[in-house]
C-alpha cells in the first residue's frame, strides 16, 4: 500500500473552520503569495462563508487532517500542509484526486519566488514555469487527458 492509497480528500465544511485557521497560523508570510497578515478568527470565518473557491478539500491521511488543497475558478490551485506532515508527499496524490473532481485543460500555480519548496513541488507535479512577476512565479500544468 503506497501513499496514494492512504490519502483522501473531503470537501471542507463548517467543522473544518478551526483546523483551517490553525493552518493559517503556521504559514510563513515571507514566502506566501496570498496571506501577508494573519486574519482574526472572525475574518477567517467570514472568508470561509463566502465559498471562495471552485473546490476546497481537506487532505486526510489515515483519518488525520494533514492539510488542504483548493482550486479557483481561474484554474489556479493552492495547498497547505501542516508543518508536522510536510515532506511526506501528501500533495501529489491530493492533486491527482483534485484533477479527477475538477478536470481542466490546464492548472496554474502561483508561488512566491522565495518559496523554493513549493516551486520544487510544482516541478515534481510536472508544472512548467510560464511567467515571472515581481511578487510571484506562474507555473502551468497541461492536462494531456483532456
């Protein structure tokens, strides 16, 4: 049994708000693209209630919530893995499952130029650097199965 067999993704629900907020607290604003400051819990809850993504999922490994992955309407993906579960490869099978639920011709990834770990992961997922901006790098994955 490999890692892909133990990873599941489940759609986020209101029971996940605290878990998602705890993960926000772990983010390093120096290498993040979207969050420079930690919102208050109430701000986070309001954001959650806006249903901001086309799809938003908790990554679960053997009944443990290890992170989340989401996709925007513009085909951009994002993810975050709790610090204690990083470097286990959980994003790879989570992305494979996301692609099945949200088939697209292409997927995009925006990464802070300082976030070498995320850049390496996108390359491992067969994303290609398409464009460089001052505050982020734009990667693209072309889905050959579409």
